[in-house]
């Protein structure tokens, strides 16, 4: 035991030394000679006028100070002048030196630059001054910092006058070098300010690296040896837990309970990430809108093929309609995420049933079932997409097809047909599985049936009457449509929607595409699963052991081919090949549980699959949604490629080549062991390998979820609750509207309305001032032609509701009402309309985002009708541009009432009195300015 | 006497001593957590016999320390990864000349304001001994000797952990595991290479843990209770964070007395000496040595602050460990919680927290800890009968942990409400490092012997690897 512990101890240390430590010590880096002045406080500019000189004293010029580094900025709109840099030793004092080094830097650049100035270093370390002189005709600013958090030794003087700030300055050696190459120098540095010399450091390092591990190993071995003696004397192991009772309980746990427990954890896991995802993608909004529409138009919408346009596919919409019917947002969206996670994880059920049906023990069957529920593509549970329901539906279809092949009977055929219909309703593309059913039944019947071929055919016809009738019925549209039978074409179009399986690729291109898809499945399921599954499937097809296994292998292979074929016109999204994962995991687990892994097959498959991984391309840069679209590729290319490349010579593709070769070798090694020393792989080693595959899958899933949700998923952004600001503020059952005017009618605003509509279910009407431009969610009522008269009264074909979401940028017309909610993350506010519906003000002449055009006024008309008597005033929120000051003038009724200037980036609230507004019909106010933006206008009586 | 030290303990003491010395020399001068202030406190106490003040005075640092910080770039060095200290002989010579010119007055003028003057003086009195010894040498000799004295406290902590493990485990392997987890913990060995009052606090708490376990296991006696109260007194006289030791003290006494069921007279005889020592120590500090601004500060501010609520505390504490629940308000302050405190700065963040392992390493540690916690649950369930039979020891260990962690959460909550500063760091958990070691040993010894041996070896190997890598990172950060 002590030996095993020692091996484990040493192995980990050696692993750490070989990979990260070696890489850390041998990586070339900049060599810092000294840092006279580092960060001590906030960054400040140090202005250097024409001909001015900045000098820092008490600088130590070391013998390897070959480059001086500092930063400078050319003021906005100018280019940098030439600079002269002089390093000079102190002419007086005990450490005086005649050292002088000079350099000139060309000007002509703009912005901020870090300047590396080559200098001739002194022969011995020298104290002196470091000066920078402005040689040009324009000013320049050195990047300095304040003496705040800390102080540095040099004092900076500008033309002889002490500056309160520092010039961050660093000296470097000319050439980079690794820490390993500079060991002696580092030890010399460390010996400074210490009682002992560099020799002590070497001694200490040696002792820590060599003696400490030896001492710990000796302590371990001593204790383990002592305990071994104690254990030999006492019958019960010292300190080991009495685990038999627990073991019995674990053994007694049924397989379904393991699946249920693991599934529950998986649902919670996915729900956490789903709820923290704060973006939605193309299609998601459509599903959500349609699920709301379904309630309004129930039950007709259930089978409406025209609004939807995706053929039979509609299960996700139905699923989302359930919480949408029961709750408003955000509860409905959270519940939708929950249902999606449950649906996705429920894939474990058909996989478990398949395993059990194939004779696996409950606990063995639980293994592929649980792994199928936590594959890396589970990242789709963070989106309202059809894969969440299509995944289990597909596996139910596969299960039912297999049942029809394994034990013929009309009931099983019926179940299979229903399962295929459900799969099609979950995702139209899964209709490709329909031909798999008769094909698998036919192949299995012919291969495994009894009697002559004719007898087998007769048996097939007799045992699957219902299936053949259904096949004939399904084939009719396919046959009749090309003949011009309208109804048949309509049926086919309605079932398939806009999807097509037409292939415009050559055979080789198709193979390459399949290979690319399949490589993701191989990596996503932990490589070894595919290396075990493929030879097992091939063997079952070639020499079937029994009808059930042959039927299963046939179903799996035909289904996989059909699914791959259907993807020929599809994009690279990995979620399309999600369904292949259980089709690899299940045969692998079956082969393992039955001890039917073939050594030769494992070896060959490992090499071929590794060759596939080498052949296909792996791109680590796929944009912000890469972790969602291609989670396995991102993991493989980034974690195994880029990260490993940090520790190994070469780049990411070299590292991936090594990984593929390593996987091939691992597979070959296992094959050899299986062939020559199978007993070595029994028991715990086998369990460790299974755990390794499971860990590889879980790690990829965790990686995809965290990377996607923390990144593109905006986990840190506004939460679902904040985004559902309308539904949270509007009483339950009350409808709200969206009022599109001004900026709110621009195409740029469309994503914002999409965002608001997606998260807020109670907005079901859209009112457009005059004409509408932007699309409106399906199911929402669109009211165009809304207008207002001279008194500000709103004229609408349909009355505005009490609660209206409005765009907050200055537009054309601002409805009068109390602001109920104004989230900070979108320029939209929810108001409760004052009755009768009127405008607070209307505006004209403003540019986008409330910009006041130079030379022309932005005019605002404030309406008084309906206001209570008394004081009224308007408040203008003014913003100056970042690079320049902004002037403004505000004129009311021809009289100047306010003027001023804002510094760059400054904001100011200017209040303009609106005398006797309630008694007058309206008051006009004009604002003029240069570079001025009016961020908002509000009215109040609190003047 | 030496012959009676078990071989594994002797070896682990040797390793921890070696690591402590390595950290002592590797960490650049005055770059330990608040090390200039700790040094100033000690120097002022040693030179003048008086504590510095919290708010008064006009020299936060003595002229010697100020010269070192300013002239040798040690002030700007703290927390700035790309800065380097002075490392040329010319600078060292100039500095020596400066000190010589300044004379002895430069050692005595660091009267304050020193933020650490709020601390009780026991550690600084202890550190004054190596300071005196080092007076024969240079400024740097003193600094090194004071750091090495902190290393002695690490050895005491390691030895106490072994003794505590011996109270719980009959086998030697769990003792090695428990002690190894303390002796090889990078944050622990790093801290022992700096001048910091936490070193004495950690030793006191670990010693207290050992005596408390012995008390509840073997029953009360006047000597044991005196020893227990002595450790508690050391804790109270070392740091404000030593105050929560009163809770496990009460628990340990109550449990041991409940189990022993002595007469009232016996109880009085047992408690008199120990409690007398405790009251005397606390009273002497409170009345004679405490600063005018209050007996303790920092994490133990006794004055009330507005805006606090029980629900707010529970919410903040929940969100420290777990994602926010729907009904909870968003926790104020930065994104700072379990990982930052229990993983990153407990296992190892060095110098002024700017030296850290790569994020992946912390993720691995976090994963290992998660497995360990799951293993703890499984071990408790699997060995429930044994755990129940040792309830007294479990209660003591839980009390020790809860008192310290509870104080830190309360302090953090108070600070967040007032200043958005979470205040706490993993170093503050080190007083319960002994409990950490014992827990690891319990979980691993619950595995089958072979698996336990391999897992334990991996744990010790991992900690040693972290330690060596930490030293490497620190050496190259300061001198590379």
C-alpha cells in the first residue's frame, strides 16, 4: 500500500513539474532591469510644452538597463513631436559617474503610445537622472500617475520645478529570456537586502525541491507501515468505515431511481444556467410569441400550418404555451426553462428503456441513460428551441422502431407510428426517421426470420399489416405530388414546411460533412464510447447474436444515417447532431455490460476515429455564440488545443494533433491489454475508464454552459425579473400596449422592441404613430394611424390601454402619464396613461438620440389642456459630447430663457418654466446648440 | 525527549520548517500582508516599551521602515505585479548609509497612526524577542529573525494538529494526513514566513482545539481547563478575531462538565484557575493595554451600524455560498464569495494578494473540495454510528469552526453594508486550519485502505506541489 501511495505522490509531482512548471520556467519573457517608478496612483497627464524637459532623479541605471519604457500621449487633434531622452549618471557624490546615454524618438504619431527607448547601459550600476525633452513645435503629455496609494523614489521635475506626480518608468534588457535561463541572476537579485548570499538560495531551492518530497514520502510510508502492522493485529481495518450497510443500500437502489436522481440534479443544473441566460436567439422569440398566440386562438392554432411555416413541428410551442397560460412573465419564462430542461433530461427514459429491453441490468442501463441527459449539447436548454423536445422525441421514436423490429405486432407498429408523428411534431427534420421504421422492420425480418426468403416476406407482410398500410398511405403524397395532384403536394408541403432534404453536394462533400458532424459526436461522447460502439454495431450487423441486438443495430445505423443525410443542407450547428449521442453511448454500454468489446475492433476504430479528428478542422474562434452553436468544437479546440499549446511546443493545431495521436494510442493500448491481459481491465480499471468517459462528457457540458451563459448569455446583465418590467408592474389580466413613435419607429429600435416583447407577455397590442415600419410579433394587434391634434389629444382607431411602453429617446410625441417603470438597460419606459389620452409634448427637428442639429433648433411644444392649474415646468437633460464642449440656448416664446456651456462629457439638467401652461393651449420652446444632445425631457409641477 | 517524537511528525515538522524558511526568504521584505505595520508595532514596542497609537502620532512608519519602503521601492511594490524591488548592491549601500545617518532615533519614531495598534500586544511582545536578538545585525537581519520566529509558531501549529489528530484517530495515517494538510498548506507556510499576528492566533486556536478535544474525550481536570483557558487567553490577547474563541470555550467546558457530572465544589475547583487566568488576561488588556479607540477593531467592531437586518445577513451569507434565490435582494459589494475566500485565499494567494495560481488551478482545488465535501457527507452517513459515539468531539470541532466562520460572516456583512468592502479573506480562516486537516483525514480514512492511501498521497502531493509552485511564482514575481 505504501508503494502505491508513493507512486501516486511522485506521479502527481512529476506531472506538475513536466507540464506547467517546465512551461512556466522556459517561456521567454521580458527581462526587467529595474522599475524606478511603478503604479502609485491614478493615471494623470504630465504636460510637456515645446522645448520643455521632464527629469526624474534617483534613478538606478543597472548594467542590463538597455531599454527605457514610458508612455506618452499626443493631445487630441495633434501629432507627437520628436523627443530626446537622456540618461545621465550623477556628477557628484560618492557614487558619481560620467555615464551618459542619449536617444531621439521621432514624432508624427498620434494617440497614446508606450515608448521603448534603446539606451547604452552603464558598465557598473549607476545612480543618475532620466530626462525627456520635447524637441518639437507642439506639446506632448507624458503618461504619469499620482502619488496616492504609494510613493516611488524618483522626484519628477518639469523644467526644474518639482511635480507632485510620478513618471512610471521601467528599464528592460534588450532581449527576452526565460526564468530558467536567468536562474543565477534571479538568485543574485533575491540575495539583496538579505543576510545571506546567492549560494543560500540555491541550497534552499535544492532542499525544497529534493528534500521536502522525500521527507513527506518517508512520513507517509512510516504511517502506512505502522497502520499495516496494526491492521494485521486487529481483524477490523483501522479507521476504515463500516460500509457494508451502505453498500447494501446502494446495491438495492433500482436503476430507475438512479436515473431519476441524476435526472433531477441535471434539471436543476440546467435550470440554473437557463434562468441566468439573458439573451434570446433567432427562432426563440417566434416560439415564445406563438405560444402566447396559441392561447388566444385555441384550439385552431394547434394545427395552423400557415402562421407557423415550419411544417409539422410545433411541440416546443405547445410546451411553452402551458406556463404562458398559467402565469405572466417572468414566471412563465422561468417555468418554460424548467419544462425545457425536464424535457431534455427526460431523454434518459427512452434510453433506459432501450437498455433494459436489450437485456442490460437496471444499473447498467442507467449509465447510458444518465450520460445521454448530460451531453455537451445540453447547452440548448438555455434557449427556447425545438431540440429540447425533439431530443427525447427522437429517442422515443428509436425505441419504438426497435421494438417493432424485435418483436413484431400491430400494437408495436402503432406505437412506433405515433412516436414518429410526435417526433415530427417536435422537429420536422425527424420525419426523416419515418422510412427507417419499415426499412428496419424489413431488414430485421429478412435477416432474422425463419424459413425461405419468400416465407420471411410472407411473415413480414402478415405481422406488420398496419405498418404496410401506413407506409402506402404515407407514400401516396410523395408519389402523387410530382404527378401534379394538388392535395398531395399541399400535404407534403404542410408536413415539411420550409425544410428540404435536397442535396446539392457531391458524394465526397457529403462524406466530409458527415465526417465533420460525426467527429463532434465522437468527442462529445468521450471518444472511447464511439471506439467501442462502432465495432460492436458492425459486428452485430455482420454476425448478429440475436434478433433484438440485430434489430437494435439496424435501427441505430439506419437512424444515424437518415439523420446525417437530413443535415446535408444544414449549417454547422452541433445541436442538429445531438440525437447521435445516445446512439453511440447505448451500444458502447451494451458492449461493455455484455463483455462484447472486440480488441481488434477497438484498436481499429480508435485509429480511424483519431484519423477523423485529425482530418476535420477545429476552429477555436466562433464568435460570442460559439459555445452555444459548437460547444464540442470549442471545447476541443480551446481546452485541448489552445490550452495544451501553452504547455507544449507548437501551436493549437499541433496540440490537437498530439491529442488525436494520444487518443489513438490510448485506444490501441486498451485493445492490446484487452487481448493479452483482459484481467487487468476488469473491475476498478474498467470503472475508472467509464468514469473517465463520463467525466469527459460532464466537463464539456459544464464548459459549454458556463462559457455560453457567462459570455453571450449575459449572466451578469439585467435579470429576467428586470427585463419583465411591464408584466411585473401591470396588474394581472390587464393588457398593455407598445407605442411606436420617433426613434421607436426606426429599424435600429426593432431589436429593443423585440427584447421588450419577448420578456413581457402582457403587451399584446402595438400602436404606431401614423404608419408602422417594424415587424410586429405574431398574435399582437397592430393599430396604425394614431395621431394627435393641436391640443395634444391623441386620436387612435382603437383606444390606447392604460399601460403603454414608450421609447424614451426624444422622438415626435410623448404620451402624458406617470412613469411606472423605467429599466436602465433599454431606452423604453412603461407609463400609466393620463385620461383622456393626450400628449405631454411633441417635438420636431431633433436628430437621432435627441441630437440638436448644429444651426437649427430642436422644437418642443408642451400641451396644457387637461393639466391642473399652477406652476409647470420642463426639465431638459443635456449632454455634451466626449471630445468637445457644448453650448446651448433655450428660447421660450421668442425670449431667451437659458444659455450656457457644458464641458466635454458633462451633463446638466436645465429647468424651463412653462408659465400658465394649464390655461394656455400650448407653449413652444426651442433649443439650439453645438454638439448638444437632449437625453430626456420631463414635465412636472415641482419647479 | 526528541526520541519520543513520532517519526512522521518529526518529518512533517522538518518539511514545514523548511517551507517556512523558504517563504521567509522568498517573500520580498515588508511584502507580507500589512507587514510594515506589524513590523512598526513590534519595533515601537521593543524600542520604547509602548504601543503605537491608532489615530495619534505623526509617523505611521518609523524612519527606518519609511526609508526602506520609499528608497528601495518596497512601497510601490505592494500589489503591483510588474514592479520590482531594489536589487542592486549600490542601492543597498545607499540605504545602509541612510540608516546610519538617521541613527537610533529612526527606530523609535514610528508612534502612529498605525491601523494595527488596535490589536492586543501579545504577538508583538513575542516578536520583540527576535527583534532584540537581531539588533546585533542589520535591519534585514532583524526582519528575517522576526519572520523566522513566526515560523516557530507554524511548528507549534503543526504539532498541535498532530496531537489533536491523535485524540481522534487511532491509526497513524489519518494523523499524517491531518498534520500534512496543515504543514503543507501554501497559505499557511507563506504566512509563517511573514511578520503577522495571525501566526500566533492560528497557533493558539489549534492548540485550543487540541486541548478542547482532550478535555471532552478524557474528562475535565484543573490542568486541562487551565490549559484551555490559557489558549483562549492567548487568542484574546493576540487579535480581535480571537474573541470568538469564547464560544467553543463555553461549549467545550459545558460538554466536558455535562459528561463528567461533577459536584458543584468540584466544578468550582476545576474552573477557578482557568477562568481566573482568562478574566485576568482580558481584564489586564481591557483596562491597561487597550487603545482609547476600543479594545478591538477591524473585524470586531462592537459599535452598531445602521442598515443591518437579520434577513439581510442571511441573504448576504447565502449569496456568499450559493446563487441568489428569487426572493432575495442582490448582495451588495463585489462578486466575492466562497471561491475567493475558501478556495483562492485560503489555499494560496501570496504577498499583497497579487501572486496567485492560474484560475484553472483554483478550479481544480474547488472541484477537489467539492468532492471532499460530498465525501464528508458520505463518510458521516456511512460512519454515523462512530460519529454519534464521538458526538462530544464533533460538537467541539463544529463550535470552533462555526464561531470563527460566523464571526467572519457577521464582520463581512457589517462591512458590506457600510463600505461595500467584503473585508474577509481566506487567511482569516487559518485559525480553523486544524479542523480542516482533521476533516480531510476523517474523509480519507473513511475510504478503503488502498483508496485512502492513494487519495491521501495525492492530497499531500498536491499541497506540496502548490507550495513549491507558490514559492516559484513568488520568487519570479519579485526577482525575475
